[in-house]
């Protein structure tokens, strides 16, 4: 019989009595992280798309960011969003 030690109480419980194993909790956390990451990259892709379509200027210090850079950012952020949301 496999046994899991609880770190807080230091008691020994059979692993079969737990509703979820530690591995399934880790997978659930990874899935949540991928969903959040995919959503954030999706928002970034949409914002870059809006900037590129509307021609909104962006300036950092004295450097004017060219619009073609936003088109590249749309492709990269869009791909990262798609890859994160479809990962298993």
C-alpha cells in the first residue's frame, strides 16, 4: 500500500483515501496556467491588431515603434495564445 505523508500534521494516510492524487492536482494547475497564459497572449494579440489596423502611434523615449512590428507581434502572440489554449 502506498502512503502519503501530510506535511502539516505529519500523519500517515493511505494514498487511495485521497480524492485526487498529487499528480492530478499538478496537471490541473498546469492546465489553469496554460489557460491564463493563452488568454493573456490573446489579449496582447488583439491589442497589437487594433494598433496596427488603426495606425495608433507608439513611442518609447525617442524611438517611434514602426507599425510593421505590431504585425509581427500579432502573429507571435496569436500563435502563443493558440498553442497555450490547445495544449493538453
